[in-house]
């Protein structure tokens, strides 16, 4: 991809964000607060957030599970799509990140509908299964990549036919094409892509997306 190609794609992305999303003071403040707290800038893009928001509304999702909270940017997009009485549980490994997310969600008026839980995601998911939580209508996986397959397996235990499962960062700027990648993150995504593509309980598709680098999302429907 040439520099001119990259500039064109960036212009297109900005055009689409301006056209379909526009300014949002709450989400802008979320990103500013996350930057000020030193969180890494790895949140979903605005177009991706709106995409998740619409997917949730199309699915009629009322009970939602997010694996990977960061500063609560994607959490805000998801929680805003909940109908009255809806509930979102978001799992975050870092207490510091969770504290920032809770502040951002409170500022967005969403603290009453979002439960941010701190700890290793696999442990939290196992505890939820043991407590009989679920089924969830919508699951968004955007956490440590080596854990994706395990998170999928555990999330499926709290899913039902019709549950939508979305996995983020499935392209890694093309690194998933490598035959023997050194990166554990890339290997984790390769394993996850194979799992969702071949899983007998899932009907899935992968979409390439562009925002600074080429990445993508998988969308799966539980049969």
C-alpha cells in the first residue's frame, strides 16, 4: 500500500465518521480521560463502535458480555444500545483500567447498567458459569489475544441459539498471514480465527477494517 493509498483510506474513514457519527462530547471525553490516565490507545474506532452498537440493536440484545473493558469506550457504545432493563457485564484484568472505565461510564450516565468486574477473564468467566449467569444475547471479545480461544469456549457455555459473538483484531495488519509467527498475539488470533470458522455451533464471517492499520472483526451467530 502506497502512502497515497493510506491517505485516501484515512480520508474515507474520516468522511464516514463525520457523515454517520459526528461529534460526541461524552465519547470524546472518554478518550481524553483514558489518554490522561496513560491507557494505551487500542480502543475500537468510532465507526467500529457504531457498528457494534447497531449489531446489538439488530440482534435485540438485552444481556451483554464484554471481555476487555480498557477505558470503557466500546462499553459505552454497547451500553447505549441496551433496551430498558438491559444489562452489560464487562471484564477487565487491570484495576487501574477498570477505575478509569467506571469513571467514564458514570460520566456517561451508564454506571447503573454496566457491571465492570476486575480479574483474569478466564477466572471471571468460570465463576460466572458456576453461578449460572447467562445466557447472553451478545458477546464482544477484545482482550489479550492468546486467551481468545479460551474466552470463546467459555462464552459459548453462556450462549444460546441466536447469540451474536464478535471478536476484534482478527487481521493484525496482515500478520495472520504468516506461517510461523513469533508473536503470541498473532498465534492467538490465528487459533481464534480457525476456531470460529470451523466451530460446529457457529456460523461466522470475518471482515477486514481499516483505521491506521488493517485489522478486522469476526461476527458469529450461535446455531
